[in-house]
């Protein structure tokens, strides 16, 4: 009989629910995407999402960048006002997103601009300004045209927002800046109903982000909507846990933005049992949120500025999952690895070097991923365990390094180069130390990335 195939040469299987790349609107929400005149190009730049029954549980993950933009600061304050401490969960009736101006580094005037937009939204949908969450993206240091945004708020609310899939898709289009594709993902799973039996819940996410992306809390803009039932603290726990193993494992260029934000809102419209106290409902919602977050992260990496492929690194055999994620993150974040992938050069030495530099994530990320606070504090930013004599590396299905067998395998570089000419380039690393596993997503570093970012404001 032929020997069993080496599992290192194939992608790891996933146990997450299947995802469709579409904007299926969960019950309890309405949306619109349109043009407000923020972008000089005239492309869509305004999105509004409203909870049709009034404020619903909401949670967020924000950038830790100390130059955080006005929309980040205001949204954090609003969540704290409606939910208490920590300032990352509460209640929200609307999310407004503008594209073309980041409203970052704009001083007190920028804060006043964002507050005025929040008041306009609150007046239009009949809620309090503290129930409005904010997203902005675009050039740093430019102010939002408040009059244009406020006029658009009035125009779209007078016309009426739509409960359709198309409307949510149009909102996703309006999030885009340098994105070349619209990023949407939906998953539906069965969970227990509040009155017995089974109901289907839907989780849908829209996102933007192809540059200024690096593993550190959120790493882009996204809105995740669900018709499941969960309190703000539960929603925060599930969102933060999903982000820790998906968006925190995504890197395009090594820079974390001033505006990075992910919002999750739960309408409860499906009639599901509460994820707060029903284990099956919680597990179903958690899996769907992670599946949507993972797919959006993969879409963002594939569409990274100048990207020619999706770069995925999956790590097995680590001492634990935190170490595995650290190694995967180090590999896809390495400029040398990213350049080699662009050149279709199966340079396993660069992968080994990046793995050897791997540091475990920050304490907050480790806690979100499930470590106890004390262990997270002691492990944070420490080197991942690695033994070169046990490590194995495969590139695009070709074994390149086997520490236990003496090191380099004499990889067929021509065959590997051909295999690397693909929409997704998979790097697999096994550390030979335990059962830990993790993955990370990135993209090649190309000349097009340099050109785009050398002319971004001009």
C-alpha cells in the first residue's frame, strides 16, 4: 500500500460553519449605502445601518492606537454611556459610516464634527446620540463635511432605509476606500429557539480594509449583524474571541490604523434562546461569528493593496495555540517572506527566520482567546517555543525543511515556483512540540503596494 499522504502538505480542515460571500440581511435591521459627496471621485461614501426596533445589544473591538480617531473615541464613550465599563459593549440603534476622510488628528473641531453627525443621525431615527456608533475611513488629518453628511442622513431617512440584502450590500460598497472588491460574508446555523424547537440564526459581516492592517486588536472596519439573542457582555466576549483568532492574525503591511473598529449588533429577531445561558445557542453564535470574521479576514488579505495572492500560514505541533498563532503571524508579517512569495521563490530560510522571531500576542488578545488573566500577563510578548531540530516547513505543498531528518530537503524549486503561481499560497509549519495550532493571513509585498502608498494623498 502507498504511504499515507503527509498532512503537512495540505491545508488544515475547518470545523466552522460554511460561509457565503453575500450580504444576507438579518432580521431587525435596515440599511442604505449612497453618495454624500465626501469623496472627490463621486463614488459611494456613506452608509447607515439602523436597528428597526430601537437600541439593541452591541459590542466593539477598537484600535489601541494612541492617535485614535474621533469616531473611535466617540463610539467608545457612547458604549460606555449605555453599557458601563468596559467601554466596549452597550446598546446601539444605528451605525453611521463615512469614507473619504478618517477624521483623525483633527483636534477638537474633528470631535465636534463627529458629535454633530451623531446628533443628526439620532434626530433622524428617533434615538439618543449615545445610541449612535461611528465609523470613518480615509485620509488622516482631513475634516468631514458635516453639512453634506447631515443632509444625506436626512435624505436617506426621509426616503426610508431598506431591510433587503441589496441595501446591506450597498452599505458594504460605501465602506470602501482603496479596496478593489466589496467584502461581505454570511453564515446561518441552527440553534435552540426561545420557546423550544430549533430556529436558524444569521450572522452577516461587511468590511473594508486593504492597507494599514496589522495584528493588533481590530485591524480594519467591519460591522457584524445578527438576529441571534445575546446581552452586550456576551456579545463582546464572542466578538473579541473571534477577533483574536482571525482579524488579529491578519497583516497587510505592518501598520495599525487610527480608525480600526469592529462592531457587532444582535437584534434578537430570530427568536433564539439567549446565548447568555443556553450553551448550544452560545456555541452556534460563536461559531458563526468566527466563521464570518475568518472569511472577511481572508478577503481583506487577498485584496491587500497591490496583492497578487492570498498568503496563508498554518501552524501545527506548537506547545499551545498561542505559540502557534504567534509563529503564523510572524511568518505572514515578514517583509522578506512576503517579497519571496511575490517572486514565487520557495525560500524556506526566510520562513524559518521569521518563525524564530515569533512573539506571543499581547495580554488582551491572549485573554480574548481564552487564557486566564494571570497566564496571559506572563505569556504576553514572550518568544514562542521553537526547536529547529523538530520543525518542518512546507511551501505550496512541497516539503522544504525537516529538522528531524537533517534540515533542508532539497526542494524542487521549479515545481514549487509553479505551485506558488496560485490565488492562495499556503505555508505550513509543524513545530513538533505539542498539539497547538493556529493560522494567519497576509499577502505578497509588491511594487504596486509601494506605488499606491507613495501617491495616496495625491
